[in-house]
């Protein structure tokens, strides 16, 4: 019942407020799911990659998508209609169980991000992003954890819905304290334990701690 779809970098797959018609599965590529907070201000809800899915915020909760989705890279997708997905889940209890688990994990990850911002403020929110980046792209070195993917301050700001100036101020403070270093969009986390302690990661039960 699924159909294939190829999208180019920057292509919008669906927009917030549009009719929630399909659930998407990623075969290859990276998709950014984001929400408009106010004019010219967005917050990244998720980054989804190969072997993951998106569109559930809408398909299983409303008639409309509550977020937008855009391709950060060229991507190959499979998509299935809302009605076909509901039929499959009604017929296949094991599939329904796996979907339920996936939705629960997504909810827990969203709650963790919200907690980091509400409890620890903008500094905690940015620290949360660096921990998640280290989980996704971190490489252990003698000097600390190198983030192998390029990171720009504007993207960090979008992940947590703060201004670029606020994110830049936090990052500059950490650089002055020797907690992080960066050069040409590449960051090195010199003291990951500082960030884990700041966010009390040892008390967090979220396993899928990624963007």
C-alpha cells in the first residue's frame, strides 16, 4: 500500500495546518520536522533519518499536521495513507504495538527537550543540543568529543526556539570557560560531564536522546 517519493534538498513535504493525509518512512536522507512559533521564528521538533518515520504528529492525533517537514538533504521516502495505515494496524496487532512504542519514544524525547528548556533555561536548552549532537555525531578524541558534522549557531537556535543572539552568547560563555571549542563550524566538547551534570542526565530515563 506504500508509494515511493524522491525529494530534493530544501523541498517541503508538508506544511503545518495542511490536511494530515500520509505517514512517511525514510529510506535515505534527513528530514527536519519543525514548528512555526511566530513570524520568522521556528523551532526544530525532530530530525529524522533513514529507517525512521515522520508525519505521526497529525496522522494519529488530528486531521491536520501540527508541524512542517522539509528535506535537509536529497531523500528517498515511502508513504502510506492515513486510512491504509489505520487498516493495517487494525489487522496486525504486532504492527500496532510497534507503532505505539515508537510514538511513546517520540513523546518521551519531546518531553525531555521541553524539560531541558523549562527547568534549565536557555543555557540548559543549548546544553541539551550539544549532548544530543554528541550522541549522534560524537567522536572520542584525546581532547574531548568532536562533533563530526558541521554545526552553525543559527541551527542551534532553531532546535530550541531561541534567538541566534542568545545561543551565541551561551556558546561564547562556554568557549571562554574552556568547555567547548570550535573552528569552521566544527565543535569540540572539552567537558561533556559539565553538560551532563547541568541537565542531571543520570536521572533521565530517555534512551533516544537525539535531535
